[in-house]
C-alpha cells in the first residue's frame, strides 16, 4: 500500500530498462518442462546443502508457509492510506482491501483511495475476490470504494509526482498458464529501484533488470525442512537460490516476503539484509 506523507523523490537516472526481462503472457510457450526444472533445482539445493557445513540450527517446526506481512501493523490507519497498488490477486496481497474499502467508505471524513492495478485484473479482482463481501447485495461496485486506475501491462502510473513502471514477473505456473505478478521499477534522484513482487528464481530472464537497478527489494522464501534441508516451493525465489547470485548482485538485494521464525544470516551471505516490519527507506 502507498501512503502519502510528502512527495516521493523526483528526478531520474539512467532512464528505464524497457520491458527486456519482463515476463509477458506470450511467454507461455517456454514452459513445457517446468515441473522437471523444479524437481531438478530441488535436488541441486539438497546436494548443495549436504556438501556445505551447517552454519546454524535448522528452523524449528518444519516448513513455514505463513507470510509475515499483515495489514495495519505498521501503525497506519485507513485514512493514512491514499493509494494502493495491486501486484496480483493472491489473498496475502489483496486481503486488506475489504478492510480499507469499508473503513473509508463508511467514514464521511475519508476519501476514496486510488487503486492502481493491471487492467486485465480489474474485473477479476472484483468478481472473483471482493464482491462476495463488498457488493452489498448487488448495490455496490469496486468503484464505490476505490478510484480505480487500470494500468496496461507494459505501462505505468504516477503517484506523488513519481513515475512507476509495471514489470511482469513469473510467479507460478497454473498448469500451462503462467501466473504473472507485476513488480514495479522506478528511478529517483537517489537511484534506480526494482520491487519484484512475488517471483520465482529466474536470474537469466531478469538479468537486464537486475543490472539496471541500484537497489532491489526481492521476494525471498525461507522454507527449510526440520533437518535443515532447503524446501523451495517453486513459486517464490528461495534464499538458497538467491545465495548463488554473484556477490555484486547480492549486495543490491533487500529480502522480503519471508516466512516467520528462524532466518539465515543475510548480511554475512552478502545481502543488504531482511526487511524488518516498520523499516523505512529513503528512496
């Protein structure tokens, strides 16, 4: 979610990388061997784990599937949020929209928050996710709660004077159909930034984006078996996969969307660190 408390940094450095590296719906033909690739990668990680010395105790309790981000825990109320960006339609990314929509709709002092969402997801966001609880027996629609601003998949939007470009990232495969999550890239006077949203580990595909960005906020899961062996899901970049990136690239990465509980030592492994709840960044 986006909150307005002063304008975002202006200016631009280095232009934009274009859509090179972004995943588009036309890339579906490239995935006939996805299941084999995932199994092969899991075996590789298990071998890597067996060959290296254990740096610390395994995380207790086995696989961690619950995510750390919870709406409202950063101390912000509904009226503090003037805009929201929807990267994709999984519930851990849109679950707070009912709360936000109702909280502002029934507050006469609150305005409708702006909503930026890829244009092909707008109707499904309402019909498949929000209408069941928010349609009020058919009397209401999405636009009653939000100022909806559909964004083309290869386009962008402006908020607080800052331009943001959508960046398609491969999140998962629904059979032969790629599930795309739209990250954001933007340039300010402080540098070039990439927020991946949810994405698998695809360094060959996103090399141009990684090179362009000075700072990357990267999806990272930290799932391990109780014996400490990595257990990648195949739908999020795993910490052990990200560790295989070159040192210069790891030094750009802030890791987020990780599971609660035990975590590896990201700084020792060359990353900038794990993003902490409530942490602020000057961008």
